[in-house]
């Protein structure tokens, strides 16, 4: 099927306007290392076996190994506001009084006066606020010698009117993980959080592709 030159020119511009929704980022988080189970140990006849999930009393059951689960409590809240104003004013006048006698006595004093005024007033303001609450279970992908760990995880939900997903990655201190293996998202360093979706609801909340195209090419 052949397309006219106008359509061929329009297609890349429409793509640049963001036509269509983007799905979850496939390379968002590094893959979790594959855990290889250790070979079974020979029973030595004792009741206590260190290989059967041993944890010291001061450690308990807190997540601290690669593959352990950690629940990240999302408590993100950001608010920004900015306002500015400016005002200037300037005025000036000029006048010449001619002599009442002599060759210049015919000049009108009112015609030799001049005045100028200028003023400017402007202002602007902006405000934005965003919140994200919830919980997401992630996996420890790497444990570092300084007591920190890299955690990654994602959740996909297929709803009746579309799909939603949450992706999370960041670095946590193992000491910040509480007894329920929970940590606040505000305690995560280098956090990368993506919450998005696809479907009829998200599509209805966006302008159409033709409107995005004209907004893209408009110089105003």
C-alpha cells in the first residue's frame, strides 16, 4: 500500500508528539541473581542444624540476604510553590520659556514643553503537589560490604479498564529494615519509582493525537 508524501511526513511528527502509551520499562531494574541451593548437608545426629535457616538472636528474621523480601512503604509527598512580581515606573519632563521680547517673542511657551512617562508591572506564580501512598514488596538483589543493599521489584495489575504497574529500585540500609521487614520509601537512596498505566481511563485523560500534533508544531 502506497502513502502520499503528506502522510509519510506526518507519521514521524505524530510519533514525536507521544502518540500511543508506553509500557513498563523492561530494563528498569537489574535482574535478581539466580539463587543456587547449597548441597544438602549430612545429618550429624544433633538436634540443632545450622543449615536449616539459622538466624542469630540479635538478627531475628530480618531480611539481610540476597533474595529476601522487603516491603517498601510508599509515603512520597512533594509540594512546591513559587511567586514573583516586579514593578517599575519612570517619568520625565522638559520645557523652554521663550523671551517675551525680540525676534523669538512669537513662540508659544506651551509648544516648547515635553513630558514622558513609562511604567511596567508583572507577576507570576506556580504551585504543584504530588503524593504517592501504598506498599510494594521488593527483593534484595545485592548486599554491599558497608551494610547497604540494592532492592528492586515491580507489580503489575490487570484491571477491567486497563493495566497499571509500579516499578521500584533503590538502596536501603539493612539497619533501617524493621522487625516486619518494612522500610519507608523516604529512607531509600537513589530511589527510582514509576507508577503508570494503560487503558481507557488513561487514554481519556490525554488530548488526542491531532491536538498533540498541532501543539508540537505550533510556534506559539
